[in-house]
C-alpha cells in the first residue's frame, strides 16, 4: 500500500484548487466583466501561488509544486482576463 505523504495531500488540495479556479475563469468569460469582488485578494493569492512555485522545490515537495503551478496559472489567467474585459469595456464607453 502506498503511503500518502503531506506533500501528496497538499498537492492534491492545490491541484483541486486549480481545477476549482477554472469555475472563476469560466464565469468571467461568460459575464465578460467583474462585479461585486475586489481584485486585490486575487492578486495577493496569485503572488503567493508564484512564490510557492519557487518555494516548494526547495523543500523537495514536487506534488505541491505541481498543484501550486496550477493555482498560480489559473489565478494569472483570471487576472489577465479581468484586465482585458475591464479595458475593453472602458475603451468602448459602456
């Protein structure tokens, strides 16, 4: 039987978080605007996610690293889309 390590469990949660972040991306692409949220926490957690991409390898935690890359990428995609839709919306005067 395979022993589940703390790294594996953390990687599982990080990877699950990355998959759930796809829901935010999908919603933003559907709505084409952000409403009712502050972008600041997303920016903070995205920075934390990219920090983890640096930090986990130093701990030799490769499952956490893989999941952390997913979280950082998904949050970065969301921020890029939020900026895109914000600029697009304000450039056409709506």
